[in-house]
C-alpha cells in the first residue's frame, strides 16, 4: 500500500514551506517534495525585504499593502532572529518625479495602513544629518525622508519555516524529483524519485508551489490543470564590496523612474533590482551585462563616491500575470489556480511575495478545506516561533 498524506506539496521555496507549516498547524499530515534544496530557486534570489510595498500605493493596491504590513508585524514578532526593522531613506532632488508632498502623503498612508506605532513612523531628516548617509550625493539634495521596513535572509527564513513544519510532523523529501500525478475524484496519486528510487504516495490534495517551474510541473499532472497566462520576469541583484552603516536607500532610477534599493548585506551591500520578461529555461537565468550597467548607473547617480566593485551577482524570477503592462506596473497579488472551483484537489500558486507567504498559505488551506479530512488543529502560524536552522 502506498503511503497516504493529507497534503502533498511540490516545491521547497517560501510558499511551499509556508503551506507545509500551515497544513501541519491545522493537524494534517504533509509531504513536501523538493528537487534540489530548500530555497534553491527564487526564494534565495529576492531583495531580502519583508515590506509592505510602498510603491504599490501608486497602483492603488491598498489591500495588498495593508496585508503585507500586517504580515511584516507578525514576522517581526515570531522571527526576531531572522527579520529585523531597518531605516529606509528616500532622497529627493530637483529631477525626482515624486515630489516631497507626494512622498509625505504616501508615507502617511503607509503608516496608517500599518497602524500608527514606532515601526511605521516616518520623518524628514534635517539637513545636518545628510552628510552621515553613507556618501549620498548632497549636491542639489532637497529632502530626505526616513521610514522603516524590514529585512531578512530569505534562505534562512525559508529553512526556518520548513523546520517549524517538521517539528509539527511534516515530512520533507529532499532531494526528491516530482515525476507526475493523477488527480482523481477522492485522491491524488503522486509519483516521485528520491535518492534514485521511484516512489509514490496518495494525498487528499496536491499543491504546486514550484514558482518559475510551476508550468512545467502542471504539464506532468493528469488531467492537465487549467493555467492562467503568465510571464516570468527577471530581477537582477549585485553584491558590492562596500558596507552600509545608516540603513537602506530607496532610489528612483533616472532611466525609467523605477524603484531600486541599496541595502546593507553583512559586511557588503546589495543593489537591486531590474525587471524584464524572461523566456528561457529557469535553470539558466543569469544577470545580464545590461542589467549590471543599469544598476551601477543608478548607484553612481546617488552615491558617486562609493565603491562599485561587484563581488557577486544573482538573478531570480517572478511569475506575473501576462497582461501586456510593464513588469513594474503589474500587481504583485498572489493568484491561486484550482482544478475544481467547488471541491479542488489541486491548486497552483502563481506569483506572490516573500512577505506574504503566511497569508498565501492560509488562503490555500481555506480553498482546500472542503477536500481535506477533518483534523484537530495543533498550533497557529501566527504563534509559531521561527528560529535559524544550524
């Protein structure tokens, strides 16, 4: 007889591990399949931010910002060793598109959506503090706003979430390659290869959390799930040799007015990101020379005297709805695609943000509740403490 699980999950990124945690908290038996290593894909190639998404206010995504700020507050509480609040600085020059009044109103709305407490405060820095901002160009500088968001190590966070699920009873198969699945009326037959041995199990539901590999995973599921049109969008990051001491910087790229961040990263700094549609093999995504040039031009505009020596570079992929808009202007909301709107057995997670992984997992569990056996919850994801994994 094959092993039986309530929930089988494909993909060990932040969304897959988040669903594993939520399902085990709800009392369900869980198997997570990961082909190579936890956070091996996009969950190790993000901007390392746990944030509300200040720029999403321009697109009217108030619900997404409110949810993200709520999730940020939860992670600051349950994962203090992994998620830390950081000061962010927004410099304003004569050619900055977003003027001081616009920024002040946006930051006020950001604070209101997050709840008026210390972590959501903002202010305009006095001129005598500008010279202390890590070499920021003060020529023609008109204003600097400081607010707060949070930063994390995305790999460490993903591992901690999975470890919390394992402590609650989840099973991790890694390395384990998903081979295929047949979705039946009452069960899902899942086939995979672990350490060179072909195995299979039955599960009440199947969750595709493959990120950029989700479409390929769906092609091995019978009957083939309906899929929404999506595009992969590449984001590049550069690790620079020089450290930052005063926090993070939110810069407006002079080339196209996009947001680019300069962030502290241990003894170095992290610069990113770019956004362009990627059509190749997700395994082959690399930082392009044009992306590196773009990011360094932004750096030189704001920090002309800082070292721009690149010691590492990485690129990740976001999965966004294919709607013809520029990647920068598309919604970051998570989309859940199911095989049956009434009683789904299979769900695919499309898109999503690192910050919102817990809320996404909760949505997945609500969606699948009618297809899962009744179990007694053993914990709440809002209370499970996350600690770094040695």
